[in-house]
């Protein structure tokens, strides 16, 4: 597995956590929730692109079209 993708996901998680903590302490829970959802969507897009690569490699291995 590619370590850079794992580091990107961990970095996004840390960044979103810090942003949410700052926004929550500032009394902006609604914006903190939106930031959390945005972070989840960003990580989901990364995972979906990885799944596409895995499927493409599987097709190449088994010579599927």
C-alpha cells in the first residue's frame, strides 16, 4: 500500500480535528460540523480513487475488459 496516501488521510484528519476544536471553542458548532463533513468527503474521494486503481490493476492482471 502506498504510504503517502495514508499520510494524506492522517494529515487531513489532524487538520480537520484542529479546525473543529477551534470552531467549537469559538461557539461556531454549525461551521465545525460543515468542516467535519468536508473532511469526510475529501477522504472519501481519496479512497474512491484508490478503489478505482485497485479495480484497474485487477482487470489488468486477469486480462478482463
